[in-house]
C-alpha cells in the first residue's frame, strides 16, 4: 500500500502529527479546481458552499499542493443569537510532518450570506464542518470535534 493511501485512511488527532522519513523532489501538475457544497448544519440552521482551487500539486512520496484557495459563502438560517460557521481543518506539510490547523468563517446575520476566502500552502487535505452556534470568537469544541468532517480536497 502506498504511503499516500495509508495516510488518507488515518484520522489525525488534535495533537498528533505524522512523521515521514524522506520526501522526493516535487513534480508539479496543472491547477485543479472544483466547487463544493452546499453543506448544511444539523437542522439546516446554517449553510456553506463555494469553490476550492489547488495549484502546484506535488506527487512525491508525501503529495501536497503548493497553494490551496478556498472561497465561498456561509449563511446563518437562525433568527436568534446563533451564528452560522464554516470550519475548515487544513492538514499541511511542515518538514516531514502533517499537522493541521482550523480556519473558519462566521455569519451572524439572518439569511445574509457572508463571503470569505482562505489560503494556505503545502496542503495535504482540506475538510469542512458546518455548525450553528452562539456568537463567539471561535467555534466551540463541540463544533470542532463532534460529528463528521466532509473532505473537500485530498492530494493524490
């Protein structure tokens, strides 16, 4: 089984990283782009959709894209104090490891979509979760760790 297929099957924990012994030289491909969504929070309380563009894919032992650009909209469908969240888990290459970070967009205005753009380099995988929660500086642990992530991009 190839390393890339083995890595695709792993669920990376919040504090875990994957160590890779060596990386082969880069072999770049043409940009790949695609639309994603609409994805909804439970009860259709929030909705997110958009596009993802990956450029400079490296098909070495540990394949990554040089740059990924995610753009789209998130819309809050609640009338109360809740907000719609589009939360992205971006797994990227840092040396010989694959850590991840969370990036998000939040909309707290009822049915008025908020546009966003997120960029990151050396990306291995991008996942999405849509939540509806009270207004806060960042998504709750429930939003981050409960439920299922939707894979938007996986370097092959």
